[in-house]
C-alpha cells in the first residue's frame, strides 16, 4: 500500500513538473521574450535544462515497474528519452558556448535587408535577413517590436542597414539598431 502511494506521488510530481514546464515555456514563447537579449539567452538555458530533466523523469517512469509496461511503452519512452536528451544537450551546449559572448557579443552590420513574417505555427516568426560586408547571409529571429520597427522603416523606404550584436552559436540578438551610423 505504501509503495503504491509512493509510486502515485512520484507520478504526480513528474506530471506536475511536465505541466509546469510546458506552461512556462508556452508563456515565454507566446510573449516572444525568448527571441532577443539576455532573456533569450536565459530561455535557451532553461529549455535545455527542462528537456534534460524531462528525459530524466521519463527514465524514472520507465524504470518503475518495467515488467508491467505495455510493449509499445517500452519502445516509445526510450525514444522520448533519447530525443529529449539530445535536444537538451544541444540547447545547453550552444548556451554554454555562447557564455563568453554574453558580455561582448559578436557584431555584424547588415545590408540588403529583408523582413518576413511566418504565421504558419502557433507563434509568429519574425525574420530579419541581410548580408554582411563580406557577403555572408545572416538570418535572425526578431520580437514583434523590432519587426514592426523594421516594417515601418521599409514602408517609408528607409530600411537600409541593421547593426546587430548577437550570440554566434545560438544566433540570439542582444541589441539591434536600424540605420544608425
């Protein structure tokens, strides 16, 4: 009886953690805080840590009563563990690689600017495309404020250059200014 209560408690804790994490990530994605700046960098870290914790939770769930699991759960859960682990490692690795650049981000001046909006997903993706002086093409995801600012400049024919300070591994914009000498 006590073992059953403990298993139920563990299940509730794992389920609560998953729901809380999804809720927090959904709010951050919906508000587009994750697009730029220090909050974008922190979001990158949190996403990686959450995915790793999620894979650990699935591993604990899988290890509990393995012999009583249905055959398809013995296949699906390990695949989920592998997927979430690799995604979590990817997010945390890029965030770790960007750590030295947080105080001194990379700089690029972009010309031949194009802006685009993708409304196909649940959140809108605002995209800034441009070329550096060496001809390298860059693609950055914007928040709605910078997108609307670029759209307004484009409507008036004044969208010429963008000065972008960014984290090179995760491509998170730290600061962005249009048409500034």
